[in-house]
C-alpha cells in the first residue's frame, strides 16, 4: 500500500497543513535571524530523529550564518508513555562551549527530554542557550522547560508527520496529523 493510503487509515485528522507549517517556520526563522543578527558562531543542534525535517526547513530560511550539528536522545518509553529517564545515544560532533547554541526540537510532551538536554548543555558553558520547538503539548507537561521559540501549541494527541513518528512510521508525511486513538492506546 502507498504511504498516503496507509496514513489515511491511521489518521484521525490533519492538525497542521503543509502550508501552515511553512508559514510558521518562515516566521520563526525571521525572528531567530533578527535575534542572532550580532551573534558570531551560532550552532543549531537538532535532536534526532524527530527534528530533521523541521531543522532542514528552518535552517534554510535563516539569514544569519550558522553551523548545524545533531544529537540523539532516547527516552525509556512504554509504548507512547515516557518514563522520564533519558539517555544520550549520540553527542554533538563539535564542542558547544563558548558558542551560541539553539536547540531545535520537534515536540515537547512531558518535558523530560528537553529538561535533560538543557541540564547537560548548560554544564558545558555555551555562550548562550536557547530552544526552538515546533510543537508543544502544554497539558502533558511534568517538568517546566524553557522554550524560546515555539511553532504551535496542540492538545493532548499523538501526532505524526513532518518528522514526528509513531513506532518509526509516518515521519515523512508533509503535514502533521493526529493518530486515531485505537492505533496508539
Ligand atoms: P518528552 O520527553 O515527554 O517531552 O517527549 C519528548 C519526545 O517524545 C519528543 O522528542 C518525541 O520524540 C516524542 N514525542 C512526544 N509526543 C509525541 C507525538 O505526539 N508524536 C511523536 N513523537 C512524540
Ligand atoms: Mg524529539
């Protein structure tokens, strides 16, 4: 079955269209470009795998010079439920000390992943540390985390597409959609 047909079976509704996402990404890139106009050595750190599409689109819209790096984190999950324990699977290639770091994350749910990442990064003494998140589910928060640039707030649903997955599927759908509850509960 084609990806689109398979997705349609699993999806409740499209929450954010390709056009809406593109418009918001342009706005965020404009804001970030203004804020970092005077910053030398800006590095975007994308959190794999979920942020790879968002980061690619955002970075290409920035008008300020920047580097791109990645980390991979894993939360110990039970299905779609985070247990709160996070570990680093892959660190950045280059050091972040004394550099302006912008973390690029796909989604913040309980906040545990971002909380772990920010604590880890702060200890490395970056020149500055900010966070850009495409999607936040505020109702789900267990720890408060700093978000400097936010794309969208959404209700408590499991989302897929534009980098977001369910069991490593649906990542490359061009829009963001909510899965049917019976698929993930
Ligand atoms: P947190 O640690 O609970 O904030 O969860 C963060 C991570 O869980 C994100 O970086 C995603 O990888 C994953 N996640 C949370 N909610 C969703 C969702 O609705 N769709 C896909 N992945 C999600
Ligand atoms: Mg993520």
